[in-house]
């Protein structure tokens, strides 16, 4: 290599090293930013799952209250029908029918509550999964930055080595 080309080669090696270091840093920052974004999305999804769980339970309460109103109307209608036909309410067959209706209503209410709680728990589990995903993404972000620093150091050492070999 000619004497005039040596400074050019050394300069190019130094610039190449600097570019590799900046590229490694930029790549790491980009990956970390993407991971932080994914973490934010996962946290938002976790909050949405929590809201869905609470919404499902609220809907169950509303539906149960409406069903209770319908049940009271049914029982009242039966009592009126019994009274009109001369049957004494609260005794005999009338009482048995009323008790059976109440038992069926209680079973239906319990089944609705169990279904609502099951749905709510599924939403809560989804929320837990999303929070874990957010935590994982934040770990990725830190790891990307750390790996980027190592790539920068590697590029620097490689560049110094290459430059030193040009000088020898």
C-alpha cells in the first residue's frame, strides 16, 4: 500500500468503525422502542380485559335483577289466578308450585352467576397474560439495549484492530 493511501485507509477504517457503532446503537434503540411499544399495548389490553370482566359481572347483576322482577310478576300472577279460582295461596298445591318456581329461579340465578364468574375469570386470566407479556417486552427492551452496547464495543474493538493492522 502506498504512503498516500495509508492515511485514507486509516480514516476509512475509523469512519467505518464509527458507522458500525452508530448503527448498532440505532438498531438497539429501535428494537427497544418497539418492545416498549409492545409492552404498552399489552398493558392496555390487560386493562381492557379487566374492564370486560367487570362488565360481564355488571351485566349479570342487571339480568338477575330483571329476572327477579319477572319472577315476582309470575308469582303474583299465579297468586291472583289461584285466588280467582278459589284456591288458597300459601297452602297445598299452590304452595308447592310456588316453592318449585322459587327453587327453579334460584337454580337459574346460580347458573347465571357461575357463567358470569367463569367469563369474568377468563377475562382476568387474559389480563394476567397481557401483564406478563408487558413485563416480557420490557425485559426484551433492556436486553436489546445491552446487546446493542456489546455490538458497539465489538465494532470499536474490531475497528481498532483493523486500524492497528493497517499501521503495522
